[in-house]
């Protein structure tokens, strides 16, 4: 496990070197902002995926336990999934704004 983590860290550092290869201070600050925006998009997308999976699993379990409330559970599920997905879309828009 220790070797895998070390290899992962070395790989991440090697892939990150082009970001910091700029020559001027303004370009370096711009590259740092872009890197932060990309990391934020990755985190937001990953957490949105986890949230959607958990919401769907809970809704399926609730429908199995109470078949009479399927319509209400489905509406709440769809509303929740829309709100979760909007976080990822807002982060994507922010990432595009930062790039310009």
C-alpha cells in the first residue's frame, strides 16, 4: 500500500509540472487559478456522484418498504437529484469563467 501511494504521489507531481512551468508571475497566478478551478470541479463532481448514488439507493429502499408512497418518493427523489446536479453545473460554469 505504501508503494502504491508513493507511486501515486510521484505521478501526480509529474503531471502537475506543466501547470507551474510558466515564466511570468501573472501567468503563474492564472495557472494556479485554473488548477484550483479544475480541482474544485473534480471534487464537486465526485461528491455529487456520491450524493446521487446515496439518494437513489435510499429512494429505492423507501419504495420497497412502502409501495403506497412511490409517487411521493419519486417526486422527492427527482427534485433532490436536480438540486444535486445543479451544484456540479454551477461549478462547471465557474470553471469556464475562471479560464477566461
